[in-house]
C-alpha cells in the first residue's frame, strides 16, 4: 500500500502513525496485510484489495465474523 500524499510511491508504514487507524480498517476488510518488522509495520495490498481498486467497487468487502 502506498501513501496518496506522496503520489502513491512511498510504502505505508509505522513511520506514518496517522495512517494506522485507516490501515487497520483496511486490514480488517482483507484489503491489505500488515507485516511486522523491526518493531514497526508495513502495509501490503492483497489480491482482494487490487481487485477492489481495479473494479472501483462501491463497497469494500466486509470481514466475515469469526
């Protein structure tokens, strides 16, 4: 996942704590994963997230109850 503020080229990481809440919500919907490295995290888009972006779905998928 990349930051829109940087034109979509910088990865979204724990270096941008203001994006943590949004990243967690996207993770809960299965649109990204958040891997932990060196005490921080980095967001990576999933296949479901790519599909959503490519097809401009009007509603993101909801996580199924566990």
